[in-house]
C-alpha cells in the first residue's frame, strides 16, 4: 500500500510538470506540489491556469463567440 502511494506521488508530480510546461506555469513548483499532495492539487492547478488565462486575455474577451 505504501509503495502505491509513493508511486502515485511520483506519477502525479511528473504529470503536473508536463501540464505546467504546456500551460506556461512554473513547472518545478507544480511538480513538487504534485509529489507532496498527489492528485489533490488538481483543482488548485486548474484554477491557477484559468486565472492566468483570464488575466492575460482580459475579462471582456469571450472564449466562445456566438
């Protein structure tokens, strides 16, 4: 059981590293958080990514135009 927890932490750290590179976020920070807390960091990662997207494009920019 303990081996599975360490394996999940390493895999989630690697996945957060790759996702942070794709999203222009600091990858080492998110990899470390992924290794420490595992998949529980995902809501915080998604919120940070959305915040940076909105701040770079502005609030009046529509992602889906009708």
